[in-house]
């Protein structure tokens, strides 16, 4: 991710809530993609990012990237830490 603008998060969020993550790709080019994302809980928008620019990176190690996503998600410990 290169840039995030207008991020809003409800101050009432507590651990354990269930939410739905939504995203939309608005445009894409050879260098980057522009999108937006939001989270809803019980039909109410509780968090959003109005503008997200993702840089396209070449030569990405897919195992390292997968480990990074697992680390941030808390789903499991990365393969490198086992």
C-alpha cells in the first residue's frame, strides 16, 4: 500500500465484533491501482478508507507475502517463526 486517505473508524469498536469487509477497485494502471474500502457490522458502516493507492511491485516472494498477511491477521504464526 502506498497511500491511504480519509480513513474513518468508529470509536465504539471492541474486540470480538463481526464485520463484513467490502472493497472496490476504481481504476488500475501499469504502476498502481486506486480503490476504496469499508467495513459494515449489522448493516452499519463502522470503518472506511475513501482512497487507497496500491503500488504494483514486481518480483514479490509469494511465501513472504503470505506470511506477512498471516502475521497481521492473527490467523496463524508465519512459517518462518515455527
